[in-house]
């Protein structure tokens, strides 16, 4: 009973400003909603359509194209969302639900969780997210409550609990609560690793995350044993699920190659300049690995550590060049920001840094078609096309003019319902 007010609020927000659209040619199916767009990007590899409309029926896209060709007569409008630049909903492929605001998901009031989701994700256009490490049981409850409509948020894919090297919790995680640290898996042999992995995947995780190389302080690193990494990857692949890896530096990437990892969740940093040369990129391409750049993590961490700006700029520049080189070679890029670990939720800097390596349409692909393809869901999402989920983003301005416009979100729509509408000016 206590969740009914929130569900009602969501229903009202979905219809906020909705009015009957009359006199627009052929009539729409009963209960349809139409969204108009100044410009519509149906996909990153198709020319945009101006003066467009998207017809939504039962959470699916029923039609999309030039407004005069879309049967919208009698349909309802989401007036607050009309008139912007529309794309498919965005995926953030590197988030964490480890902050206190997401804890105790079974008991926390839905309105609080919805507000936390909006602050971190909904208002930035994310309709699907990949949680790359968190308390699995808690994140699964978050996902379930969103699925039931109690909490307003994106669809969640999760890696749940990660595997770390033996005695290898990274130095930047050691300030976590002792009871949380005690839950983190640091297997000393294959048997222990597989037991922890089975518990994670049987608990409804969608992937496995491996910390292959972790900083321990004082220039020391811990490394996951190659046989453990390979066994964990093989078992995950046997279940048809992907393997993520936190590589840290080039040695970590070499371990990822040996373990047949699917997604690198960071670019790399090292002593001095870190370059991904042609042989390394060829190996990554041969393994068909995807890369999540998380470029804004470098200035975030290095500035917090008080390092000189020249070092911050050099490390960030190296990471940008890694992305440019990998994309040029045909490597798949997935957008991600590491929010939840980072307290800075605004993705504007990530878009600006990515624009130093990629075109705006390559960035759009990293947000839409690339993650849909990586998760084998291209027939369901990633484009604005008939029959696909009505997961949409309405932007205030065209990102082709400036990649920072990807961050100027007017509305986020998930399954045809707004999960975020920007306040009116």
C-alpha cells in the first residue's frame, strides 16, 4: 500500500502535460503517445530526420519518421518533451550502486531511491546501466523494485561481486566498512574462485568482473593468478555471459587477453607515458574486446591526489589517445563514467574528452547501438525503430554541433514513460 503514491506519481509524470493531438492525419491506436522532434537520430549510422515524430504504444515504438508520415491523430503528447533532438536511450556501461543512498534497498522508501536514481542517472539520459561491482543482493532488489514500478530508474545490468587477487583489495577501496570488505572475494585457488563465482551468477548477476591487477600503495601491485582468471572467464562464458576486467595498466591488459575478457572497464595508466601500440591493439581486436574509457576518472583521481596539472593533463591525454587508436582500429567503445565510485555525476567532461578521440556519432554509438550489440539486444534497443523498446532521450541541442550537448537532457523516457523531465525555465 505504501508504494501506491509513488506509482501514481510516476503515472502522472508520464502523462504530465499530455494533451490530445488532433488533426494530424491518420489516427493513432487507442492509448498511443506521440513525441515530436526538431531532429531525430534513429541511429548513429543513419542521416537525421528533421520535423520528426515517434509514436509509442504499450512501451514500444510503433512508428518513427517524418511527422507528416506518422499516424498521430488523437494520440496524446508529452508536451514538456516535444521539440528537442531525440535519440535512443543512453547506456552508461560503468556505474556502481555502492553509495549509502542505495543501501538497504528492500526497506528504503521508494521516493528516496527514485530521487537517488534521478540525481545520478535518470537526469542524464540513462535508460540502461551496467553496474560493474556492488553488493549483488542489494542491487538485485533495486532492479526488482524498478521493474515493478515502485522506483523510477533505468534498467540495471549488474556484475555483482567482483573477484580480486589474493590479498589484493586495491588501496582506494580500503576505507570501506569492515563488514563490506569482508564480503569481497580474494580467492587463493581456482576452487575458491569458482565457488564465489557460482554464488554470484546464481544470485542473478549478468556478468563477472575481474580485478586483474590492483595497486597496493608504495608502487606495489597485486596480480590475479592467470589460472584463476581463465577459469572464472571460462565458466562465465559457459553460461553465455560476458567477463569484465579492471586492467590498471598494460600488464593488466595482457592478463585480460590471456583470460579471454570481453570488456575492459577502463583505459590504463602507468609510470610515464602509456601507449597502446599496434601489436597490443591487434590482440585486443582479435579478442573482440570492448573498451569503456572512463576518461574523466583520470582528472578526478589525480587532482584529488594533489598532483600537478601537467601530470593530470599528460595522463588524461594518454587515455584519450588509447581511445582514439582503438576506435580507429575498429575497436568497440562503450560509454561509461564510473559514477557511484566518483561523486561527480555530471557527464559533460566525459563527453568533451571523448570528443578529442571520437566523432559525435561515434559517441552516440557508444551510448546506444554498441552496448545493445555487446549485450546481444540490438533487436530490442539501441535505435529508434518500429518494434523496439520506447527508450528515448530528448536533448536540448544537437550533439552533432557540440558533444557536450549529449549532457543537456530535457527528458529521459523508459518504456514510453518519462523517468526525468527537466524543470521548465
